[in-house]
C-alpha cells in the first residue's frame, strides 16, 4: 500500500478496531492502539510533507470510484500536493499529540474506548476532507468531521448542556453546509463535473459562462458559486453570524476542543478557500466578502474574549478571532499567509487548549477563572508552556532576529491586508491591528487571572493542585516546539522568498494579484505596528491585573453598555433565539400538536373508526341469513343499475 | 352462416375427454359404490391432468360446434388455471372429507362435472352455450355445497346457493332473451356485428341483466350475498373449491362476453363494471374487519379480490385482461394455500374455524404460521410476494386506461384490507398460545409447500407466465 493511502487508512483502521471492539478491548488497549496508529500516521505525514515540498511534485492516488452516473463522477482519492501536505502534518501532529494527551486526561472516564474511537474517526474524516480531489469527497469529509464533532461535543451525554451544545453545533453547521451543498450543485451545473482539476482548468482557461439565469436574474457565475461555498466555510470555521456554536462546543472534553475546535476542523473553511483559490481569484466580490467577514469576525470575537470568565471560552473566542485573520488573508489573496497562520496557529492554539486542560485537571475540573489564581508555583511547567503559547498568539518577537510562531504569520497577514491597497484591505488591516491589541490583552488577562494573585479557589481544591503527569506534558512540549519554531523555520517557505517553489501549483494566484509580493514592500511602520499592538495589549493587561487591580471593574462600570455587550457576546444567542429558535419551536409545536396530532392522527383514527367500528359492523349486520333478504338485495341492485341506464341513455 | 357442418371436434378435445371420463367414472361409481371413492377421486384428478395436457399441447385456435364453441389462447390459459385448481381441490377434498367420515364417490365426480362446465363456459361463443356451460357448473356446485346432507349447515348452504343461483340464472336468461330480441342473434360472432352503431336501450337493459347473472357467479357486490353464508356453511374443502376454480371460469366468461360481442359497447358496460368493482372492493375490505370466522373472512376477501380483478376488466384493454388473468391465477394459488391452512385447523379431529383459534400458532406450529403469514401478506399486496404483482398489473392497466379514480379506490381499499390480513399474522405471532392443532397431513403439507413456493418465489419465474397471459389476453382482442 502506498504511503499516502496509509496515512488516511491508519486512523480509519484505528477507529474501526476501537469503535467495534469498544469495551471488549479495554481502556488501555484502546488508548495504545489509537495513539500508536496516530503517531505512525504523524511520522508518515511528515515524510510526505518533506517529499512533496522538496520535490514540488503533486500526486493523486485514486483508490476506487465511489459512484459514476453519467458525467456525475466521484472517486475516493488521496490528493497530495503542498496544500494537503501542510494540512496532513497539522492534522496528524495535533491529533497524535491529543491522542497521547488524552491517555492522561481521560483516564478517569467511564468510556475511554468510545472517546478514542471518536477522536480517530474524526481524524480520518478530516484527512478525507483535506486529501479530496473532488467536491463530493470533500463534502463527505466535511460532514464526517461535523458528525464526529457532534459526537464529541456531546460525549458526556448525561449532561443536558453538552447535548444542547452538540445539537446547536450540528444545526448551525447545517446552515453553512446547505450553502456548501448548493455551491457543489452549482459547480456541477456550470462545469458538468465535481472534480477539482477539470473545474480549475475550465476557470483558468476562461471557459466559464459569465453568468447564469436564476429566477430571471442574471447571476455572475463564479461570484455566486464562491459565495455559496464560502457560506459553508463560514459555518465550519465559525465566522460571524454562524459563530455561535463554537463557544458552546467547549462543553466537550478539553482534548476535543484542542483538536477539533482549535487546530483542525474549524480551519477547514480556510483550507477550502485556499484549495479553491483558482475559483476565488476570479471572483473579486466574493473575495471582498471573505475579507470583510473575516476582519469583522477577528475584531468582534476579540471584543468578546476580553470579558469572558470561562478559561476555555476565552480561548474559543480567540480561536474564532484568529480564524477571522486567516480568512481576511485569503480574502485579499494572500493564501500563503492564510495557510501559514493556520499552520502556526494549530500548534500554539492546541498548546493553549491543552494547557488549559492541564489547569482544569489541576483545579479539579474548575473552568471559571474567577475561582483560580495563585497557582503558578504549583504547576510551573504548565505555566511556562502557557506563556509560550500566549507569546506565540500575541505575535511577540524581535524583528530580524527571532519571533514566536504567531509573530511571523500574523505579521504577514496584516502586511498582506495593507498591501492590498484597497478599501476592504484597509478595513481588515485596522480591525486586525485593534484585534491584535485585544488578543494580547485577553491572553495576559487569562494568565494573570489563572496563575497570579491570591488564590480564589477553595482550600480543598488548592490542596489538590498538582502538575499533570508526563503523558500529558510530553505532547505539550511537542506543540510548544511548534509554537517556538514553526514561524521562523517555515517563514521563507510559506510566505517568504521561496514561496513560489514551496506552493507550486497547489495555490493559484491570478496575474493581477500582487498582494504576496507587495506584502514584502510595505512601509516600516506597517511591519512594526503588529508587534507594537501586541506589546500594548500585554502592557495594558499587566497594568490592569497586576498593578492597578481595581481598574477592570472601574472600566466595566464606566463603560457598562459596552461591557455588557461584550460580556453577553453581542446578544447573538438571544437575537437568534428570538428570530429563529422560538418561531421554529412555535411552528414545530403547531405542526406536531395541530398538524400531526389533530389532523394526521385524527384522520387516521377517524378513518379506522369509520371502517372498523362503524361500517364493518353495519355491513356485517346486512348479512341476516334470510334468503329473501339476499334476493331482495340482488333485485335492488339490478333495479338501481337498470334505472341508472334508463336515465343515462333513455333520452 | 359460413359452413353448416363445421363441428371441428378436435378443438374441443379436453372437454370431450372430460365428458367421456366423467361418464365412465360415473358408471364405475354406480357399480362400485362408495368403496371406489378413492379410485374415482384419483381417476378424476388424472382426468383433469390429462385435460390440462390436452389444453396445453393443442395450440390450435378456431370455432367448433358450428360456432358455439371457441378455442383460443385465452380459453387455454383460463382452463389450465381452472383445471389445476379443481385437481388440487379434489385431492385435498378426498383427504379431508375422509377424515370427517364422509366418503362419497359422487363428490369427485361432481367436481369433475363442474370442471367440465367451467371449460364450456370459458369456451362459450354463444349465449346458449354460455347458459348450458354455466348451468352444468352450477348444478354440480349446488349439490357439492350440500354434500354433507347430514348437517344443517351444509344443506342450508346448498339450498341458499341453489335458490339464489336460480334467481341469477333467471336474470341471465332474461337478459339473454332481451339481447336476442333486440339483435336477432345469440351467437357472439353475429352479435358483435349487430351491435356496431348506436345501441338500443333494450339491448343495454339486456346487457345489465346478463351482467347481473354473471356477477352473481363471481360474487361481486351487490350480487354477493350468498357468498359468506355458503362459504361458512359448506365443508371447508368444498369452500376452497368454490373460492378458486369457478371464480376463474366465471371471470373468464365475463371477460369474453364483454370484450367479444359487446366490445363496441364498452362505454356502456364499463359503468356497470366500475360500480360493481368499487362496491366489491369496499365491501370486501370493510366487512371482513368485523368477521370472527376465518371462512367468512375469506368469503369477504374473495369478494374484494374479485373487485380488484374487475378493475382489470373495467380497463377493457389487452393490458387490463392480462392483469385480470394474472390476478386470478395468483388469487387461485393464494386462496388454495390459505384454505389449506384452514383445513389444517383441527383439534382432536374436529375442525375449528375461528380466527382466535389461530392464537400463538407460531409457537406450536411455526411452519403453518409462516405459510399463512405469507399468504396473508401476499393478499395484502406486499412485494415481492405474488399478490403484489397481481394488484400491480390491474392497477397499472387501469391507470393506462385513464381510470384513475378506480385505481385510487383500489389502492385505498387494499390498505384497509391489509388491516385484517395482517391482524391474522398478529394473532398468530403475538397472541398467547392456545391448544395446538393436530399434525398436518401429508397432502396438505404438499399443497402448502407448493403454494408457498409459488407465492414467495413466483416473481423469479414470472416472465414466461406473463408471456402466456399476454398472448392469452391478446387473443381475446384478435377476433
């Protein structure tokens, strides 16, 4: 079997063995089988990554045809190019680390095999998504990760809140998936195929009808398709308006949050836009929409992150915000920068989540930062790793010497936005800068609230605080290595001078797209301002939470409406509840009680009563047993028939 | 008159053989008495088998007896089904009646004579021939219904059948005389020519009476009233015979009369058939729900089934007749199978016939329960069982002929009838068990297995049968 296929098949194998074996295997076997297979898949993906990015030769292994009816054809394939190779190492590295981490984190749980099987199943689906060579397989993976995400958010199904969050995630994603599905149908309608290569070739040779007719309107083809597909990306990547499920998804176990809701699944939307760069490049309006939505999300989610008290929710909003950065990078045409940030972010955000998991583990399951504090001496390793993650997130570094991972990727995103020299580019640039200040602020707020000052937890909890076991810490070191080195090592390849060789044909830049080049020629102040923004945020947080400790409360009081807006997440849940959920419930209740209960059931019961109880008994009573009654019925019958004919034909 | 002496006896070989055989066996019976019952019985079965062979091998079509008798593919198909059903009925009747202590050599003979009557009905090409064939069949059946003359129920059934049958014969004859009066002919050939053009009212009234007489024989509503009582009163093997072979013959006759001589008047007779079909389907579906006796339930079931077959006739097309033939062939197998189970319902030698007696049958006699379940599902029209295809073909023909309302009513009533068919399954499989039945005798076992195989796997070999029935239906329209 070829190595590309093995990468995809190993997680499937693990999911099948552990999923079907379940309790018969026992906890340890389940953990070691899945983790072992994932570590193997991780090693193989790194091999493939260096192979592909070194040789620059993309390849596709077609496993077998999935279905073929007329021109509608889709195959199970493993497409390995630079783009999918980057995703492979991201997915498999983080996944392998999370698998190992889970051995420690979940060891108390009642259903370890189920958890491991879900995690591995998720990994398989994610790999199907990123290695697809057609829209249908991508959609399969897309829905597969949605399903695994649903299963894992609701993993503790005895908690009502977890079930509610799982359902919410599934339903909100349905909105996005509907757009995605429509987009795929549109692609088939316009191009007559759902395979990437012929579709891209048609676009690049200009072989696309400029518009199509929809309900009497002339709709520009590529713009419409790209926008529909982007709706799918918005749902999966929790962008503004479809973001509400992501913070609630933190109901799942923390390793899940790290793998699915930070590093991999939520970045699928970004990956999709980059994968479809040959289409998006020729849909300027759609690109502008991507930029605006991304920039708005980056800003909006950061404002919410400022005031949240749940340690995981802060990181969740941070994820949402960082995804916004990736999107607006892709929107201005800097796909390399978008993928670069996706890559670095996966390491440091997974690190942050797993550190948060370590903290929660240490605090006996407590997630509220108001009940933490003063534990940095008790769990120094976690504390140190958290610093690394946050420094990477805030994008700290010394220009020209060294920087944490986010320093390179976030800078290149902001520079690209500036280099777009367009209205939406500037909108994204400035919101991105403000967002960077807030990012650094809430990151250090998190550190100070969690680790510093007086302990606010109960004495008993404090007594139990302990450093996590090595099986949990070791993966953190691997991720920390990524947070420390991913930026400086791959900067030149992803967005620097070796960019063209690195990406090859995997990402397409239109002839008119000068953004990746211009990004290197921006004024000095543009290069420095992201770092300055990060340092400002750190300084503000340090002042407010370490020096002038009354300040946050005072500011919250002075700007109460703003504070409430942020604290209540801009009231999105409340608005959606009033706009969609309640009307849907009312309609559903009406259709259930009135439509189904009264009309459908009533009609069926009524009909059954009419035939079974009423007519049947009366018919049976006609059968008196008297011959003359029977003869009478026959005569009545013939009289009726003859009468009918005399009237019908007798005229 | 084309030719005066066109006897063409060769075309009627099966009928002539049956007539000679029955007379010979009658002599044997008169000489040997009831001791020769088994011999006569098996000889009758053999005669029917030979008659089937004669029918099947002789593909010639044409007129015999100066145009009174017609042989064609349609007749051949219907005869084979009727003969086959009669043969199986004789086999089980011999066995079952012997168990009840009734050993009479007349029984197989009468059934044989009835079969001869059926054959003559199927091949009738003249109103007189029609009547003679019909009466030969009916008179034999009246006696057969009352064969257990020591029981009140059986004699009552025979008498009721006879009295009402006489009334229906009167209607039929009255209709025939009107038709003759208004057209001047009794021959189907000349009638067809005479009826072209605007039909007179007298002729239509005659047609109505004729149809009423035939509707009685197939027990279509409102001429069905005798059916539940006779089905319940007659001994079970006799009921099985009544429900199968005569229905096929009468239905074939009905189709021949309406498509042949009255083919031009299809706008007129279709209205009768539609009304009768709708009433039969509704009554068959609804009235059966209230039944507790399984034989009465089967009576209403046969009324409903006749309604479905009439849907094919109402279409009036070759596809419709094809559907009718297939439906009746499948119906015959299902009916014989179901009655075989009913005959197996004995406790300490005594037959029981309440639906509640079937409770928990799946635990005591799983094979029997599964067989009846298959028949019931087939009657309810569940694919891939044969009953589904019967319904499919008639409804399809009705749709093609534009009779949407009829098809919709048909589908709706089969939903209603599914209720009582499947309720029997429920009683057998989910109700608490009662005393088990006696061991099922070998003959019934064989009949059951054969019917189950045909009903369950018939669709695998349906192609050749459908080819035959299509050819049969086409032959009716050729003339």
